[in-house]
């Protein structure tokens, strides 16, 4: 098996052990165009969960402020559960589903590189 195929597949399989670090290092170190192409694709697929996680922290922050306002007695529009109380749970479900899809996509792409 050729080293360039192993490196390209390793970029995709790095979702399990070094999601952002390995594709970034391989992208800047190698001079082979095919490996750079696969390193860039895997890096983008590894960046998607990180960006979503940052969005999740923002959603959690708004959720905590909403909960704090309810606990401090600041009147709000409704006294039931609002969107910001369910947002972290909803986000967690969507994030988990997307992460599983991205991991499966990376495995499929890594196996395709070996063929």
C-alpha cells in the first residue's frame, strides 16, 4: 500500500484520536496534491462539530440567563417553559445526530481512499 493513501486515509480516521491537529499538520507538511485535498476535506469535516459546539455554548448561555431571570422574579411573557429552556436539550440531540453522521462520513471516506 502506498504511503500517500495511508496518510490521506489517516486524515479521515483521525476523527477518533486527533480531529483537528492531524489533518492540519499533514496539510502543511505534505507537498502531494491528493493528500492535501483529503486533508482539507477532513479538516472541514472535523471543524463542523467544533463550530456547532461553540454555538451550543452560546445557546446554553442564553438558556442560563433565561433561567436566572425566571428565578429572580423578573416578569417574562409566559410563566411556562419557553424556548430557551428546551434549546440545550434540542441542541444536544441535533449535535449528537450530526456528530454521528460526520463520524460515519469520515469512516466511509477513509475506506474509499484505501480502494
